[in-house]
């Protein structure tokens, strides 16, 4: 997506260890106009799939997932990383190793929000090694829900996430695809949408 690629070129900052900082428009301060455009793009790509729920993980997946869900006319569910006292129902849970925080956490969604009737679009802000997406897929599988596709804002194509998800037979659509973050330069691949 041209607007996103241009914004990364303008405002993205490269940290060491292959990490891109986009905290001025995605992960901390959020640009609602860009988010809405991205949500619309995801909805356009997946509109024939009969999606009934959009599923993401807190916190940075919520903004693009919410706009995609609004556009598709379905609810958005975000997996929680910490168990809340108010989550007293039966939970779907999975372990996720965080690429940026380098810790394993248990993510969860209340079972009542996903069922075998659901067709799910998974959305996240970044795809690195695919562990967050894999955890969300596991939650859907526990509910018997069908994952129809994965929408990613920024894919770091030099890491293994896309391959992992495609080997599971899933369609991955990324709005920006980064080939490399070396020598202080962001190099892009052709994006999917
Ligand atoms: P994965 O689970 O695919 O290895 O990593 C994806 C998760 O790690 C995303 O939910 C995102 O929060 C975080 N992440 C991975 N790479 C980056 C990055 O380069 N920059 C930022 N800001 N977050 C990242």
C-alpha cells in the first residue's frame, strides 16, 4: 500500500537487531486516517471470504483490526496478553514468544466469542517470525473456527513468519513488505495490497 510505504520511509526508524520503530503512527501514537485506509484495504481483499470475526492481539493490532472489522461489518476480538480479573469464563489460551520483548506470554480469548461457525480474519501490526499469528491461529483452532486469512500491516520478509503461515496453507496479505533493514536503509519488496 503506497501510503504506508511512503509513511515508513518518512517516519520509520531502524533499531538494531532488525527492528523497525513506527511508534509515531502505528505502535504508540496512531494515525487514524492511515489506519482507516489500511482497514479498508484488508476488508476489500478479504470481502469474498464470508468473514464473521476479525481477531488480533493487544495492543498494536487493535487499531487496524478495528477498522477492518467495521468495514466488514463484523465484531473485532483482541486476544489479551494478561489475564484480567473480569475474565471469569472459560478461556482459549496459547503460548506466544514475543519477538520484541523476548518473553513467552499466555494469550487468551473468552471461548464464548469464537465458535465453529466462525470464519476468522487475523490481523496484526507486524509479521516477524510468525509466533503471534501462530498463537492466534491456535486459539481459533481450539474453538473450531476457520482461519480464512491473515492481514499484516508490516511484514519483515527477511524473517520466517510468512513461510511458516503459508506452510500451514494460509493466505497472507501484507500492506508493506520489508526486504531488509541493513545499513540504515529500509528496502521494500512489492506489497500484496
Ligand atoms: P512475530 O510473532 O511474528 O515474531 O512478531 C510479531 C509481533 O512482534 C508483533 O505483534 C509486533 O508486536 C512485534 N514485532 C515484531 N517485529 C517488530 C518490529 O520490527 N517492530 C515493532 N514495533 N514490533 C515488532
